[in-house]
C-alpha cells in the first residue's frame, strides 16, 4: 500500500551522485532507465512534464508499435514493460494494428501507462522526478558533472557518472554544447506536430466499416471538406481503437495552415497547442453536421495534455544514420539495435513514395548514440544522430525503446568500469544485449 514517505524515497535526490542519470521518460527514456537500473546501476530519471510516457502518454491509444518482434519478444526490457501493462487488467492495453507502418504493438490506456511506469521504476530501484526539465549543465573537461533544472521553488542539480539524453528535443545535449541540427537538410522543414484527441459515444464498428467502404483517403476527405464551412481541419486523420467500449483515439497531422512548427520555441509550441485544440473541437461539429458514418453522435472525451512532437533537434554523433543505410540494410560492426517497420515521414511530402523503401530490421550503430565533444553522454530516441530521413525510418516507439535499452546498458557498463561510453568494447555491450534476448 502506498504511503507518502514510501513515495518520497523514490524521488531523485540532489545530494546523491548516481551511476546513471536519464533525462526524459518517453519510450526511449523508459528503456534506458529500466536497462540501467536492471543492470545494477544506481539510476535516476528526470521528466520535464508532470507525467511519464512521452508521446505515448499524450496521444491516447495511438499504438506503441514494434514492442514485439513478429509477435514474439524483443528482449527483457520490452518484456518487462509489456508484462507490467498486461498485469494491470484488460483495460490497460490491447493488441495494435498490423499494417505496413503499424504492427507488433499495443494500444495502451494512457492512465494505465503512467501507473505502469511508476511501478516499473519503483520495482527496479530507479529514482524519478517529474516537472523537472533540464535547463542547463555543469561541465568539467568535456564531461557533464551535473544536470541542472530550474524548478518552481529553486534551481536543482543532479550529479551522475554517466548521462543519457532521451528528452526528444536533445535538451541535455544542447545545454552541454553538443552540436545539433534541426529539420530537413534542404529547407529546415519539420514533421508535423499532433494534438491527439479521444472521442466517446462512437459506433466503432460502423466507423471502421465506413473507412473500409470509402477507402481511407476518401473517408478523410469527408472530414477535411469541413474547411469549406470555415472549420479548422487537420492535414490527415487516423483512427485507433481503444481498450474501452465506444471510445476511439484520433491521431492527426495537425492544423493544415499551421506551417512549420519548431517545438523547441515556446511561441510556436503555443501555436500547435492552440490550433490543435480548435481542430479537435471543430472535428465534432464537422462529423455531426456532415453525418459521418459511425461518428454522428460522438462527443469529445479529452484532448492530449500536450502536443505530440515528431522532430526537433538531432545530435551530431560519431556516425549519422541515413535513410540510405535503412534502405540498403547496411550492417554495422557496432550494431546495438534493429529498427523494424517502415519509413513514416509523418505526412511530410518528401517528393517520392518512401513507404516501403526501408529494409525492416535494419541495423542501428552504437556510434549514432555517441555525441561529439561530450565524453560521458549517450543519446537515444528521436534526438539521436540521424539525417532527417534517417529519423523517419522505423521511428516507432518500440524501436525508440530499443535504442534506449542499448544506451542504458552502455551507460551502466561505463559507470561501473569508470570509462567513457565511447571507449567501451562494443562486443561487451552486444554480449549483454544478446543475453537480455535482443536480436542483433
């Protein structure tokens, strides 16, 4: 049974030097923190938002794809996460989609997701803090000594031997002076920002029957036509089943007229949030007035607590992963993860059809988790070292958790042995990952 003192014992402490400190608790951060803690490292995780789960938590039942591999295990960390969710009962999760983009995943109830992550951190001995964004660093001789957070009541700092940046926006890396890039190389364009929303009182089977009968694009056109009546519409819509009767989650491409949104800039994030709320509210009016099948009587249940971000900063690492690598299935001697699925540019027009371009199961190198210039830092998730299109290849949340798993294992090894992550024998990291059931 919970008690206040018991919870406080798990809160990350400012007077402790951790072996591993993870910044960011989305899918990659969850993977990194659980891997490091499970390897015996004294671990803490800092989360900027008031809840864990990242994009999975703000996107309702949007599937966390590639948590499994051909329906089977991707390794101990993924298993730990899935087993915890399934232990929370039938409302916590259900099997996901099986399309060329989506697959081997789960639709997860966002509130059960938050509970699952708390329990996992507590059970593995990983300290945590929410509402703790990384806003600076203390550096010595090319190493991070402490991660700094400007909290509501004071500026707090957290010491560790090795740090893992899984903030998505590369905040820890940026403040440590790591070179970063943003957007598409040719024009700086970014993938869309989504304000997900959930509907209740949906006739779910009629909705999906109508999508099949109309065809996906034609069905979306029924809703996008609402722009003719002065409503705000998204660039695209995608509908996900939930774990509850009559409830559907709506992923989307953000307001069509929002333009480029750089979510590292508060004023632009406000545009995404404000327009996303309007798109959700106008959606209800459109589907009611146009009597869209299955949605004639739906109501707005809730809107995401924050926009879901697909792309901001990416670090420049020892190796920059490219789309060409993903298409060719380039093999790397320092492979520490594999990315499955398809290229998904989030609705951004790349001038060619890339949907089936990548080789599912392509290798991901350890060097792309290693930033230039800072010695005791690893970076995983969407802010790791890729080109713009390299990021779009297999960017599913289960793949991001796999990158986090690899980073967490390496961070724990580096802290234990007292060497920099870039100086670790990669064969030792690979051996540990294989022993954890990871297919390399």
